[in-house]
C-alpha cells in the first residue's frame, strides 16, 4: 500500500517535451511529472506517486487529507514522547 500526501502545484513547465511541475509539500519542494494529469493548474493540489501526479484534489479534499496527515504526525510524536518517558522511568 502506498500513502500519498497532497502537494500544491506552484509551477508548470516543459522538460524534454514532458509537462512537469514543482509541488509544494508544506515547504518542501519536489519536481513531478504532470503528464497523467494534463489539466492540473498552478494552485491546485495533486497526489504524486513515484514522481508522477496521479490525481488532482480540490482544495477541500486536500485540506481534509492534510488534516488527517497532521493528526497522524501528532499521534506519532505523542507515541515517541511516551516511549521516551517509559525509558527514563526504567533507568
């Protein structure tokens, strides 16, 4: 199973005849091929897998997905803190 976080398309250009774009993942910029989603526009959100945009999300879908990702990240950090607390209690 592959999990993909939505990213915002910030730039679109051609590279060797392929439609490419810069995708912003909350401050981390990555290049992706946009050929599978030729209708994507700057400012829209895309799901990227293995360097290829595979679907476009509207802003509401992207917001919900990003909120779920944040919840997962928060839970992971909480779990890590709890494990560190347990380790310090047994020392």
